C-alpha cells in the first residue's frame, strides 16, 4: 500500500506582519531564521534516505508562518530547491501552508508552475468574533474566498483549525468543522490553543481574560469534531501540536498540550463507541477490532480496557483484518 511521507521545511514568521495572540513562532518552530539552501537540501536528502524506497508518496512541505507572504524571489528560491527531486520523481509534489489573506490568483498561477499540489490555509476558526479576539487580522469570508480560489485553480485544499481560542466554544468549533467540509477542504489539522510565553495570550491568561481548555475538554472537542470530519471524508492529518523542546519545557505556560494527544483522542472515540454498544451478561469477553485500531481500542495507558475490567473479570482484545475503521464485535467466552 502506498504510504504518504512529508519532508517538512519549517519557515518561521519572519514574513508575517501579524501577531496572532497565541503565536510565538520562534517557540513553535524552535528556529528564528529562514533556513538556508544547504540546510534545506541536507534535510531533504536525509528524509529521502530514511523512507522506504518503494510504495511511497513523498511531498516537500513548507510549513510555518506564511509562505505566500515571503517576497516572491524567496518563494521561488525555496520552490527551486524542490525541482530536481520532482523531475527525478523522488518526490511527487509540494505542499505549503499560508494565511487566507495572502492568496491571490496571480500567486496561485506562480505556485502551480513550480508543481505545488496542496495548499493548507490556517483558517483556525470561521467565527468572526473568535478571529477578531485571536488577532488574526482576517475574517471568515476571507478564508471562504481563498478556499474557492485554491480549488478553482486545481489545488488540493487543506484548512487547519484550532480549538479553545478566545471566545470559542464547542458549538463554534463544530461550525468551523462544517465550514471546512462545505468549503471543499479534503484535509485538515486540529490544533488545541495553548498559552505560550511571550505571546499576547500570556497577558490575557495572566489578567484572567483567557482560560485555555483543560486537556479533557480538548480531547472531547477534538473527538466530536473528528467524527464530523470523518463522516464527510475529510482527512484529519494531525491532532495536537508537534512536540518540541520549547513545548516540552519552559515555553509552555498553560493549556492542553500532550505529546500523545492524538492517541488520547482515538482512545476517547473508542470510549464513545463502547458507550453506545450492547454488552453481554458474561464474565469473560473478547473484543475484536481492526488491527490498526487495536491499541486505540485498548486506549492510552489501557484506560478503555481498565474501565471494562471494572465490569468484567476478563477482557481480551484481539484483531480481525476483515474489520474496518472502528467497527468491532464483542464475544462472550466461557470462563
Ligand atoms: S499568521 Fe501564523 S505565523 Fe503569523 S502570527 Fe499568526 S500564527 Fe503566527
């Protein structure tokens, strides 16, 4: 089966004239300068060597601040670096992330000429009050229009969202997810808002005007949103922030960061699944899941299994490759 691999190139916010209240890009990327050509090429080569040589779909991914806010000469310089790998078919495409208000028809033509396939927009929310309180500097309509232009120009569209932003709620986050679906995104990433030092959010948090979600609330909201997106076949590429030295150390002041966040969300999805099931009267049960879901069904730190063990004397988890996604069966076994 074809597996997807990204070669990430992080570009910090040097190009970004905004300061979203939650953002201190130097803390998130751990870099404060644009990487030079040699560093990018070395990273590409190293990643290519680490991937299997067949059955792979590789993209160079320019992540970070605001790619299309960089001077066009700098955009071209980075995109040029990817060209030999595209021509040699060592990579199959280029993706990048940028802001919705930095998308124009002219720039899309320019990006297409370099083989860019996918554009991810930091939508964050589609609620104008949330966007304003978060200092985003654009409205939901800007994101909708940019999404249209990207799709019309033939790119794959990704719309990234955040939960727990200032003024946000589960209902607003669910509406953001519905808009992501309606506006034609084929993929998304869900990032919980955390309080990083040296950001406006730090001041808001210290003054008491902002309270981040608890880890449990963030897991619950993400699980609910994941179900909506999954039903609409929007691929969720990531849930939770990338681990970094800063987030694991002194850079994080408060908020729902956990290096196993995605695993915890899948654990919650299975908990919800189990809560809606009919359970047999028995002492020993066997739960059968798809192989790829086995660990999630048992749960992060075996929480789902432990919960079931409060009711049953023995709980076994086994796999069956015929099962898909979170489908499962329960069997009563003799003692
Ligand atoms: S647009 Fe992106 S890089 Fe710029 S301040 Fe906001 S989050 Fe940071």
